């Protein structure tokens, strides 16, 4: 008996964005490494790349995620 079963058919109402094919899918059609989701609606999945860009920008500008600048020595 397998510990994890590969789900070949998606659940209705689960939406994904496939990064390889650049399309929205209902249920996981492509491997997990190639998709974002699940999303609650098709519209959310259609905006997956915009959502990712916004989150990346927030992360890049969040001071909690960056180390303090290293102190320069006189040798530099």
C-alpha cells in the first residue's frame, strides 16, 4: 500500500495555474512542481502570476526578511 497516492483527477472547484502551459486548470492536471494553487475560483487562478509578483515585491521590501547590512572594515 502506497503511503501517498497520486491523485490523477482533480476535485471540482479546485483551480490551479500551470506554469509550464501558462493556463488555468480545474483540478491538478500537471505535476505539483509546475503549478500554483489550489485557488477557490477560476478568476483567482487566472491572476496567479500577478499575485505572485505582488507577494514577491512585498517580501523584497519587508525589512523583517533581510539581514542587517554587514559592517564595513577599514580593509575594504
